[in-house]
C-alpha cells in the first residue's frame, strides 16, 4: 500500500513537471513566433522603402539621361518596352531597333554623308551585339544598377549572359559563319536608304538609314526561347503558348525592354509588384531585383512565369472554370488582380468577384472584362494575348 502511495505521488510530481515544461515550451514558442513576425514586419517595411527608392532613382536617372541626349539630338530617344536604342559614347551614332514594327534605324550626326563602308561597320556591330555587351554599353541601366545596389540591402543582382539579340533574326542559320553575317549586312544595306535631316548641332546633318527586319521574327525569337519557356511552363503547370503570348505583347521579344515604371526585360517585370510576389515564392521573402538580374533572359522568364503561377493558382484560385480564370489571369498580369475584381463587383475583393464569375460562362466573363476593366490598355492587352495564344500553340 505504501509503495502504491509513493508511485501515485511520484506520478503526480512527474506530470506536474511535465505540464510545467510543456507550458514553458508553449510560452517560448509563442515568443519565438512573435519575434519572427516582428522581424519579418521590419524586413518588409525596409524592402517597401527600398522599392520606393528604386522608383525614385529610376526616375532621376531617366531624366538625367534624356537631358544628356537632348544636348546632341532633337529627340531624346531612349529604349522602351518594344524598342532598343543605343548611342555611341560621343552621341554621334544612334542605333535603334523597333521590335514591334520590325525596323532597324541608324542615325549619324556628321558634316558629310557616311560611306557605305561606315554604315556596314555600324550594322555589323549592331547585328552581332549580344545582351551582355548591350547591357555593358547601356549607360542608363548601369547608373540605376550602381545607385540602387549602393542604397538597398535587400537586392539581388545578376550576370547578363551573352545571348544574340538580332543575329538569329537577320541571319537564317543556327551557327552563322562570318561570311553569312557579311552577306546579311550587304542585304540590309541594299534594302534600306539614307535620308538627310537637319541636326540640332550647327554645321552638322543627321543621316538616317532605315531598313525592315526579315519577316517571321517573332516565331524565330520564340523558337530561340522555347527551351527556357517550356521548362518553367512545365514547372508551374502553365501553357507555354500563354507565356509566349505575354512576352510578345509585353516586349515584342525585346530582351533589352524597359519602361520608367520601372519594368525590365522580356516579360516586363516590375520589381515592386510581380518581382515582389515572385521573389517571395522563389527565395522565401521579397527582394528587389536589379536590372542585371532582369536582363538575364532565363531569370526574367523564371520570374514572369512564377508570377503567372501566383495569379492563376493563388490569387484567382476560387474561379472554377479554367478558361474564365485564364482570361482573368491575363488581365491581372497587366493591371493586378484587384482591378480584375473591380470589373465584377466594383471592389478589389477577389473572393467576392470569384462568386460572380462562377455564375457566368467564360464568354460572358471575357465580355464583362472587355466592358468593365478600368483601363483601355488592359482591354487591348487581354484581346492581344488571347489571340496570340492560338499562334504560339503551334510552336
């Protein structure tokens, strides 16, 4: 009997200690969670502040660069989403490629008309230039990169790899020889013509040469990017044709695409929206992406497809019909999921919008988006991407 009593008392003491230990564990775990949450909140505040700094630096450097160009040229033409523009160090030569219109333009400030040899040299440099060299020559991107990496702690840089920009479009061979490239330059020279224009600089003229790019340039570029697009499309359970259609609509396959938003690269990644959401999934927490990161074509496609995945499988997951959800995803890539919801409920509540959408057919959803989306740009965007999916399904 005495042994039983000792056992009961011992058990009571053991369970008392065990309960105390468990309570201590719960308290410590709660403290740990609170500490982690506070640290993340502080981190998030820092990152959002750095996003604002990124925008400010970009705006300042855009204005500074345009001011420099304006000293020598009547129009301060710079790269856009669908146009790649590059100047020589002395601003005498301007090379511009309009990927959307399919046109090369070379303009030279000089006192006399350039020879065919001069033009051939410039065209040769242009069509053999790769993305690495283009980024190194890009004064605006280099300045933005330098300033933001000095200011921001939470930023990822990249290494722009040397990938062809125009070579595979102009020369119809996978591995062109020097003589193939020379023939392509001669063909471009014969197809274009030089026009004389007034210059901003007294005593000089601007000699402008324009020539059309060969047809089927979009299909050629799509085939070039197909291995990367396929890899990330399969990873995120996306149709590769959707990714190609978005690239086409965002940048017309201009790997040096940029806008003052700022947005960079093939899929026009905005660091503070698509970049923020995608990096949270890729790296576990949001980070800023430097121009060098987003001008790496593979990384740009990785971030872009990650963002499409987030839109389709997370933000808009309550939309049941896959085609209805696809239409909403396309629009959201351009304007954000909140604005898509607004087209159905007048608010940014995505869950409530999904309830309305689920009572509609896909064609009714499309029509509603085309009527009620807040911006005409997004309506046109939805129309173009939807049409282009059909084209890229054949690749």
